[in-house]
């Protein structure tokens, strides 16, 4: 009987998953300064993500800021290649307008043994003069 209970617990735990986590937890990114280069990182934890499962929107769109996944270069079979890591989102650029801006990170993890789980985080980004 003990064996059966342990077996059921193992099977059920294999079908469950941790919820995705978007970091930092605070809803505000570090302030930016007009016409000064900006760089900040947002991290997505808790499951696999890729180019088609992650969306980042910076509004209004005329802030001068953009986003990209973190990239690393590596050599494989004598060829230099680039890896894009969508778990680490880079917000970068030179701010062109003063004001309050929103950075929205949303998407879903990719399903493996279980269905993917959605995530959503809205950050406030202030650009000062």
C-alpha cells in the first residue's frame, strides 16, 4: 500500500509545474535619463521559452528604447554561432523623450510533460530630463 501511495505522488508531481516568474518582482525598472544610454535586464524563470512564446511591448513606442534577448557567441564545428536566450530580456537604447513609459513582458512557457503556463508583468519606466 505504501508503494502505491508513493507511486501516485511521484506521478502527480511529475505532471505539475512551477509557475513562471518574471524578475525583478518590483513593478518599476530603474530610471533612465534623456539622451543617456540605458541598459536593464528582465529575467523569465520557471520553464522553457523561445522567440515565439515571449512578447515585449514598450509604450509609447517613441521612447528611443528597444528590447532584445540576451545573446552569447560560441564556436561549434569551427563555425561561430549566436545563441539567443529569451529567458533574459535586455531593455536598451538612448531615451529620446521624457515621461513615464510601460514595459510589458508577456507570453507562455512551452509545454513539455504539461501544458505551457502564461505569464504577464507590467513595469513602469521613468525617463527623466
